[in-house]
C-alpha cells in the first residue's frame, strides 16, 4: 500500500473506506514504539524491500532518536537471515548466501 510519503510499503496499512482515517505500520506496531505518519518520510523499509526480495530475510524495526536531534525520530532497521541464522550487515544487499552476487560485481 502507498504510504503518506508516497512510496509502496507492504507493512503500511491505511483504511479510508467511507471517511475513515485509520493508518498504521504493522512492522512498528509490534514493538512499543508509537508510530506516526512522519516516520514514513525517512523510513528505509520501502527501499530495502525494493532492493532485496529474499524470502528468508526478516526485518525488525524500532524508532530511535539521533543524538543531536531532540525532536526528530527515525526508523532503524535490523535484518536477520533465517536460512543462514545470522545478522545481515547490509539489508539492501542481503547476507550473500541466499542469493550470491554475480562475479561481475566481485572485487578482485
């Protein structure tokens, strides 16, 4: 579904039927964080799901505040691969085991 920021996200849900204005993030609502519409603007989840469609990667998100920004909140994402049972360092790329990179991209 399209987020308030304009990008497609499978975790965003909006119910606008007959004048309703119910919106929620189903990834962040599982945690204790309070979701608001402005978090969608800087959320990395839509770009991660566009770049990597691995079925074994599980995303966990939490809302954090940067050190210098008192009033700003950001979504921080951690990825875990269920196939290799390890943390993924770069969620846009993946763990490298499920979908290995072609030899053209490897640095020699």
